[in-house]
C-alpha cells in the first residue's frame, strides 16, 4: 500500500534559521584559516570546503599575488 501521509516540510523561518546556523558554523571554521595567515574572504571560506580545518602544517604564506595555501606552514 503506498504511503500517502504528507511529508514534513520546513517553514520559511526554519529554513532561515538553518541557513544562518550553517553560515555561522562556516565562519567559525574559516577563522581557523585566518589565524594561519589566509585572507578571510574568500580564501578561508574556500579552504574550509577544500581542506576542512587547518592542520599544524597547513596555512598561507605571502606570495607576490597575495597569501597562498601551503602544506609546509611554519
């Protein structure tokens, strides 16, 4: 017998709160990269997506074009 019960839907306020919580979490994770010398926006946010949180050997070093990611951070 097919399930005909209505599927739960999120309200507009619940969606807004969820997006805000995600942005706050993403910002908190990005701040770890700024402590390692990376630009806050957009570089730190991108590094959260591509590398997660920084390990002790990861960070950014000054390059002529701006801070660049390295896995040999001192």
